[in-house]
C-alpha cells in the first residue's frame, strides 16, 4: 500500500524550456568544432531532458543510452550503482556529452564518468538538469546545470518516485499531507 502524497509544482515546463535553449547554446559553443557529438542519456530519468535538449542542439548528434540505477523504488540512494545497459557504440576518441536529470549524492554520475573516461573519449562533459548540492556525498559537479534546487524529493520531467510521475511536464516536489 502506498502512502498518499501530493506534488507541488516547483519549476514550470516553460521555465525548463527556456533554460534548455540557453544550455543548448552554451553546449554548441563548447563543441563547435565537433565532427559528431555522442549525447548519452542515463536511463531512465533523463529520457525527457535528452529528448528536449537534442532538439535544441544545432550540431551533428548521435544519441546513445546507458542505464544506471541506484535508487530502485526507494527514496534513498543505495550508493551501489549498477550498470543495467551499456552504450551501443564505442566512444574512444569521440566527443561525448552525458545527460543526467539530477545529481543528488553524486554516486551515479561519478560511477558513470569513471566508466566512460576509461574508454578514452576525446572530450567528455556532463550536463544535469537539476543539482541538489545539499545532499552531495561524492565531490563532483556537472559541467552544465539547469537549476540548483533545495533538498526536496522531486518528481516529473523524467524523474520518478517509485516509478511514478515521470510523465509530469514540470518538476514538482513531493509532499505528504498530515493524516
Ligand atoms: C536517479 C536519478 C539520477 C540519480 C541521482 O536515478 O535519475 O540518475 O538517481 O542520484 P545520485 O546522485 O544520488 O546517484 P535512479 O537510480 O532512481 O534510476 P532512474 O533514472 O531509472 O529513475
Ligand atoms: Mn537516473
Ligand atoms: Mg529513480
């Protein structure tokens, strides 16, 4: 049985879209010389963000996915990151951008970056839509961040709570009303 909760809007779909336009412009400058940029989405949370981001990128782009999971259905990180699905293509010598929905403890992105940098890409950068610095346990920051947020459990725009709410078009925070 599930404890009932409500979701309060925190970042609107419009605000997210405007921020993604800016981020895409900055990424375009950083990779202006690229032959082709491999944009790597971390499943499942980043599927909405990567879809919107790549459509704003005015660069030759290839899209690939890697599935990492640490939370399962829990509200707390397990701190054990498992790679459930690896990239389809080799990235040695290539330009790579890792797309993440949120950096919380930092374990997921840390683990993924360690793995991908061992494959010796030409340039490896990261972008996270959300950053929750209050919860960081591994010192690390994405090269680009959409929004810094306070220590709230957020859902929507790809992010789930026990696999629900990924389809909300905005970022909201989970609230448990008093019984
Ligand atoms: C969530 C989120 C990030 C990660 C961030 O993924 O999408 O990938 O946790 O947390 P961390 O910085 O504490 O590691 P989750 O493991 O829930 O898998 P999902 O993307 O499939 O929901
Ligand atoms: Mn994730
Ligand atoms: Mg999750």
